[in-house]
């Protein structure tokens, strides 16, 4: 125990420190309430936020609440055990690349893929039952009719497909430490995607107004993320986890690979992607894989008609069911 004299000195020190703490707290409060410029200039942050349509490309489909609010409509179902409901955005392409890699690996592997436009159908009751978060991609596995399995979130679908079908660990190694490395880079991509898509992509390409601060903020983070990958590939490679091509590559490529190849947001020059030589080489290498070429086409409703396969049900669909051939056949009737 401290002697009484020491306790008195400690108490006096604490009391003398209180005015400093009060001044410091006052300064923090002043900084937090200090008026900052607004954009637009007349905007004032309200005490309670209220929803209003924001405009922009996706402003009409975003809501601050969950649940189905679109048409009460069931999802289509094909003849195969696996039913994918998606669109050929980067998150959707992650999964269709993996599915097409499994098609290459196993002669009897098949799946159905249905185009779900993100302009509203993702909020219909059928899709919302598969993914309560109303985001593509989502998948149902009816391989065991008595125990159907729903899987949503692209990373979860990649791991599910690898665990169920890739018994030899071709795309997701079975042994540590390589398995942990693949999982870590997969989670890195899942965590970084919102900065690239919802941040950089939104404010650079989709927002109804150009906001310098927002574009600068997310450009800086996007370039940092590309640089993380570039330095990592430069120290190993040729793939994200060394010599083995894995689901980590499949997850990262549709985002960063597309960016550096000029396929996303038209931002390659703006981001000076040529600086990232290791990433560019990696992106080009993966783009040449046949399964990647096909995976990019599945559920794709934009771009060249010959590269659009809206719905995929069989291996031969890439030769006969692309949008250019469908439209030509309809025109000839």
C-alpha cells in the first residue's frame, strides 16, 4: 500500500490534470462540429437521414432496406444439379470462370447459368430467397434433391465448388500453408472489391456528379491495392500463390485484371496501369485460358454480341447460343 503522503500527491496530480482534459475534450468537440465545405454548397448534414432517390446509373434500384420489393416471381430451373443466377460483372465472372474450369477438368461436369439483370430482378422474391442480400451471384445446388443447398457471395461459391468437386486440390490446395495463402488472398480480394467497385468505379464512372475528393480518395486506394498485388507477383508468381493457378486468381482477375487490361470503367490510362508490369503480365496470362474466355461470356448482356451468352445450359451453347447467332436466327424467320 502507498503511504498517505504519496496518495495525497497522486490525488493532487490528478486534480491538476483535469483542466487540461476539459480543454482537450472541448477542442475535439469543436473540431467535430466545425463547419466544412459541402458539395453541393447548400447541403447540410441532417440530424436524421431520410431516403431519396440519388440518381445515377443504379440510383433507381438502391434502397435502404432489405427484402423482396420487386415482382413475386420464382427463379427458372434447368436440368442440372447446379443452378447459377448471375450477371457478367466482375463478381459474377469469378464464379463462371471457376465453373468453366471445372468443365475443363471433368468430362461429365455441367451446370445451368441464368442471367439476372442487376437493374431490378435481384429484388424479386425468387432471387431474394436464394440470396437475402439481393446481390449476384447466387447459386442453388440440387444435386441432392432432398437437401438443396443455397450459396451466395462469390467467395463462398468459389470455396463451395472447390471443396465439393475439386477433390485433388487443383484450384484450392488441400494442404497448409498453401491453402491458407490461397484463402488469405481470396479474402483480400473480397475485402478490397468495395474500394474498387463501390468506391473508385462508382465515383469515377457511375455517379451523377464528378466529386474530386471522392475520386482522389478511391483512386489512391485502388492504386495502392494494385501495387500490393504487383509487388507480390514480382516476388513470386507467375500466379498469385506461386506456381499454382487457384481460386485466388479467379477472384482477383475480373477486378484488377480487367482494370489493367482496360476492360473496366475505361480507366487504364487514368490509373497509369502500365506501371504495374507484373500485374499486367499476370492479367494477360490468365486472359488466355480457354475457361476464362468462356467464363467471361456467360451471363454477359453487354459488349460484342458474339461474346454474350445470356443463359448457359450446355457446353455447345458457346457455338450456337451467343446473342449474335440468336438475333441472326430470329431475323431470318
